[in-house]
């Protein structure tokens, strides 16, 4: 009723099925028991970002590069608040890449489920420096200190002092520079 | 007296062990998939969860509501006809044919329930189920008749005794193979599970069932699987012969376990076949079973 | 004369009055501006005489700049390594263009999209239904116009009906089977309406874009060049890297940025790793659609090491975050290169075993042969790409036709089959996986030392760039028009699945319901690639709460409406 070719075909089919079953069984069980057993992320995994408040300058570079725009910076009452909200963080680590002082870092943490949305916010408050002329806060203290400390290149023999206009806000700087230029022109 | 005891045992066994057997089959499947898999008690938990889940009441139709119950009752009735340790609880002349009809009632109830639900997916599934039924039931019927011819009786207990004590015959061997091939679609296993419980048509006739009705339907599937496996094992693989009844029952249970593992391994190494392909395949299985019948008629 | 000059002179000769302006910013790019009324004969010449392939069309609203809308058609002359952009200017008081769909059937969706998003009607379009915007979007608001804000919220509409067609003449006796909007097998939002008689499908229609996100609008308004790669990466969950690389290539071309060779090589290596990952994933999915879950589990088990590998390289399993315009952000250290070679050696062995077993599997072949056929003529007319095209004998492969990144420096053979069915597509993807293993080895062996990132200064405005790359699914194309203030003016993405989905109704004809999932699966659909999804609006802080009863009632209502 069935030709010999068909029987050979059937036997060949059975052998290939047995081979398939052996491939499967040889692999053993490959799934892990996570979450019943811990599974840490590998090195350099881009996980939850965090700000180190003791290093943050308040420069706002992170806020300008964040793709979902979840880092915000606003000034109120001589205080600058840098707020990082990672509810919609894309874990791209651009903030870490751009931070000049290494205060913004991506940890390797990825288990971020929480019941309260407020747990997704991290904020740093920084004291600001008021302008010597008009009194508006224009820069954080830490940033100004850093600028002053790094103003003079290390290879110079004579220490350069930071110029006066470091302590002025941008508007007042323009004013002051304008007045200086005017004075110089009049004196010539 | 023995019949009554075996009858009660059968009903309890089918009811309570069916989810366990399904659990074992799921572990076998997971092992082939290289994953951990659920515990073998998982099916009990799943059925329990379905029992307490809300019934969506998507369809308000008497046939829709009664179909799971009648189907479940039919499978339990079939359990009373199944030999266990060689003893058929509800045995009488011609009970083999009655068993055949009772086994068919389950799929018919499913089809009626599916059609009553009104979903186009259910129609497609019912279509397929009926086409498969038309080709698979004859295989079982032919094997049964061949065995009855050899045993010169339509009583199931006689057939079973014949295959145990009678001389090994080629016709019974052919029928055993044919029956085993028919087990895959009857147990709704890949490659022939295309009618019910399938992702292509969103579970087919089951699509509108939920809650308790779905639990009953699934439980009746598991019960049917264990009934068919027991039937196959008792009828076509009755060796070795042992003396006491309890020992015979234990032997049957062990063989049922092996059978389940084998069915599941076959199910996991094949893709699902389409209806036309399955029908072509079963036409040749019917022809194969017919040769067994002819051999039985001429005495081999 | 170069190819571009040849083509240009050919066009000038045949259509002297049509051409308004021609530019050739690079050797393999030709940008033409033509008269709107004469677009049809030119399109006929390009498609039928020059055998160009339509890649995409772009609609731009330049009314604030020069008072016009622009509709551009971008073609590829595959055998000559030339990308041709044909632009027509559309005055705002007469927003329509002549339709070219009856010349190029593959332009069907492109013209509907331009209408949906910009309101420029294609005159003579055979099927002007809504395509991209959702069913409850108001009629006369065109999102990509510059006067519509990116966070515009239309009023709520309760009763909507998706624009799926009713049965036509020869489908009158058929039952309507609705597959979707949520379908368990595909696990993606897609809505197919099948007209079935028994088991056989006699007709079909598709409504998609449920997950349209409006990222192009977001780019035009709030994002800048360095933020977009991260958005582009999330267009697709599987070919994300190719999208971000293609975008960067478009910007680099427009701004004339020279990417250092080491970065080019790293990009190519990551693209090939992504191809391996994607094809193994597809093999598993194909098994799943056939009910063969064992193939699914085993293929994904074999794929897992590549995910660990890229996690070690890039810091994430899938969103690599490696690309920025100008280069890449992380380096491939020698240890990582060793790790790559070890991993792909192991994977190649296991993949050979699995593919060997699958190819010999008679039942699998039974399910896949002669199913979902797409004839070579249809493949060319609908402009399909990738393995779907190569299975129908159309020999196109962006890595060969328009070489990019490090591909000019490596040798490989494109897979090609002639039998036009799903079995052919399976064989092609299997072959491509092995080609990718070989390519990775070649690329690592030749990895040059050097910088990872070019110095990117200000990006000049009003420059156009077109980046194309071969994603695992097929060709992906990004168009960018740079704008003022270092921000892009227009970004258009055409993913590989866009033309493929237009070909699916042809593949479904005469097939059975049981074949439906595997046919849709055989084009390796990436619905999110095609649809470029929804942004969540943070502006309104009021949450909308639906009780379970509400949701249930709404879903029942919806099901009744769909029936």
C-alpha cells in the first residue's frame, strides 16, 4: 500500500525528529529563577541615574541634553534646584557623558518599580551667588568657586587673579564692559 | 462488588488525576523547551482560579450554558466504561459500541456550544472539529471492531482479555498503532490540535467561555485525555499479566504516565498541520486501520 | 560622465520643460525640483524606463520659510548606486498633487500619509481613505503643518468606525472575520479584516497605525540633533540600532560631517550583530505562528548570548544608545572583540544545528512551501524590500547597492531565491545569519584604530540628507532637512515594513485562515517601525479613571460595532 520510498521518507522524518528532540534535551534548562533569585546587571550597564549633590555645579548641561527632557533646572530665592525625574528616563547616559564634574552618574540599578511617583524624583539644591551690582542671583557658588580656582592656568609662574566681572551677573557685565570701553575710548 | 469499587475508583481517578497528568505533560513540554516550567500541580491551581473568576456572560443561550456540563458528564460516564485492571465497571453486551458513542458526545457538545456562541472564530473552530471528528472516530471504531472480531464479542472486557491472553496477532498490532495515531487529535495535541484551544483562531469554540464554564470545559478535556490513555493502555498494551487487581491497576497507571510523556514529546517536535493536510493524513490512517480489520476477519 | 550626470541629462532631454532645479550635493545623490503638473510622465519614465524603485515620499510644510508645501518622491536606482529625489512645490491655496499610484502601486500609502498629515490631496488616488491618523481625529487638522502644536489634543469622539472596506462583488458570499485590533498570536496592534469562505481567504483589508506616536512632529518642534538618535532607536524594538545609525548617516550627509573609520566599523559590527539577533528571533516567531513552540524556545535560547554580548558592549540589551551624529559613544576594546568572536563561534555552531534540523523537517516545509506567494512583478510594483523582495527574485540589498559605513570594505554574497514563498524567505534569513557571522569576523579583523567621534560644529540650515541602510527586515530610509538654530526642520522615517504591509493582501489571496499568521509573520513585520507611536502627554495633570464596568461596557460596545 505504501511504497518503499514513502517508508524511507517516514523513517527519515522520525530520525530528524529524534535529532530535534536530542538538541532540545541536550541544552538542559536555561531559564534563570529571577526574580526568585537575584540577577545583577553587568558592568557599565546603563541603569538609574543619580546626582551627587556634593559635586553638582548647577551648570544645566544635563538638562539641555536629556532626550525626554526630564531634567529641569529652576532658580528661586537664591537657590538653584536641579531636579531629575526618571519616570520617563531613557537610560541613555547622555547626562553622565556631558557632566563636567562627574556628579551625574548612571548606576547599574534597574529594579525601579515603586508605588509612589514621587519616588522617581531626585533634586539637588544649590546656593547661588548674588550679583555685586544688582543683587540678582546669577550663578551657583560652587560654579563660581570652580571658575576662580581654574582661572589661572597651572603653568603660569605669576598667579593671575580672577577679574572683577566674575562677580557680576551677565547684564551687569555687559554694562561694566561697555563703561570700561567707553572710558578707554574717551581717554585716547 | 468489584465492579462497584472499580467504578468508584475510575470516577475519582479520572476527576482527580486528570489535572496531575496535564501537569506532568506541561513539565515534559518545558523540559523540551529548555525552561523551568510550572510545577506539576499547576493545573489544579489554574482550574481553581478559573472556578472563582467572574463569568463574563457574553452569550445568553441555554445551549451555550449547558454544553460544558453535558460534555463533562459524558466524559465521566465514559470513565465508567473504561477497563481498569481488566475490570469494566459498567460492562454489558455491546458496551464497546456504547463507549464509542459516549466518547463522541464530548466533542459534539463542544461544537454545539461553539456554534451557540456566535463568534466567527468559533465557527471556524467548529468546522475543523467536525471535519476531524469525521475522520478520527472511524479509526477508533475500526480498531474496536477488529478487536471485537478477534474476541468474537462486543463486550469490552472480552476484548481486553483477548489481547492479554490471546496469541499475538498482526491485526491487533496494526490496530494498536492506528489507535495510537488517533490519540493525538483526540487528546487535542499538536500536530492535530487545530480545532480547539489554538492561538490561530483564538481558541476556537472556547473563545466566548469564561469562569466556571471554561473551567468545566478544560477539566473535561483533561479527563478525556486520561480516559483515552487508559483505554489505549488497557486494551492494546495489557502486558505483563499480574495476579492481583490492585497491582494491575498500578501497572496501568505507570503505563498511562509513559503514554502521556510519549504523546507530549511527539506534540512538541511537530508544527501544527492545516485541516486539509490533517484530513489527507487521516484518510491514510483509516486505510491502514482497515487492513488491520481485514486481517482480523481472515483470522490473523 | 557620472551616473548622476547621465540620468540628469536623460531627464533634461526627455522632459525639457519639467525640470526647474537640479543639485548634486554628493556623487550618489541627485535632487531635482520639477513642475507639479508634469510629475506623472516623469514618474512613468523613472519607474518603467529607468527601473527606479520608490523608497518613500516626504511632505514638508515650508510655508513659514518660502510659502510653499513640498512633496518629494525619493527613488533608488539600485543598479547604479544613485538616490534620486524629485520634489514638487505645492502652493498653500491649492494643496493637491497628481497621484502616481496607478503608475507605482507602492505609492499608495505614501500619498495617503501625505494627505493625512499635511492635507495635500493626491488627485486621482484610487483609495483615498484615512491611513495614519486615528479614526477619531478631526477632519481638517493636519498634524505636520507648522501651525499645529505638537501637544494638540483633539476633542473626544465616542463612536468611531475604522475605515475598513466592505466586501466587493466576488466577496459577497464571504463571512467577515476580524483579526484584531488585538490578536493573540501576533501580539501587536493590527487590524485585518478577512473575507473568508469556509477556510479560504478571498479578500482582505488592513487598518494599522494604532500605535502611531507622532515622533516626526516631536522632532520638528522640540528635539535637537543629539537627542533624536535616542528617539530613533525606539522606533523599533528589534532594528533600533539601524534606525539611529541611518538617522545619523542622514545628518552627517546633510552637514558634510566625515565620520572616522573606526566608528564606521563599529557601526557595521553592531548592525550585523543586530541582524543575527533579529533573524534568530524571526525563526522562533515563525515556529510560534505554526504552533511549533519548540522552535521558538530553542531559537531564542540560541539568540540569548548575543543579547548578553551587546549588554556588555553597549550597556543595554536592546537600546544600544551608541550613535550620535558624527560617530559612536563607546569603544570596542580588544577584550570585547575577543568576546564577540567567542560568542559568535558558539552561536554559529548551534544555529547550524537548528537550521539543519528545521530545513530537513518535512512537516515544517509542508506548512511553508507555496504559501504566501508574492510574484516578482508584484514585488517590484509594490516596491518591497529586504528578504521579502529577495525571496521573489528581486536582487536588491542596500549593503551592496548603496554601500554605507564599512560595507564597501568587506566581501559577502546576498542571498537570493526564486520560489517567492515563505519557505524561500526562511532560507534567505537563515543564509543571511551565516553571512552576518562571517561579516562580523571580517570587520573585527580589519577594525582600524582611531577616533570614535568627529568634531561636529554648527550644522548649516536648509540642507537635505538621505540615509539608507539594510535593516534585518529590509531597507530603512531617513530623510532630514536641517533647519535654523541647530535644530532639524523635517525628519521622515520609512521603515522596511511599510511597503511589505501593502503587499500582504496580495500574499493572502487564495490562502487559508490557518496560514494567515505565518503569512503576516513571514514579512517579519515590525508594526511599531511602521507606525512610529504615541507620546504620553504630561501637560494635563488630571488622570482619567475608567472603572472596570466602564471598560467592559466600552469593549462590548466596540465588539458589537466591529461585528
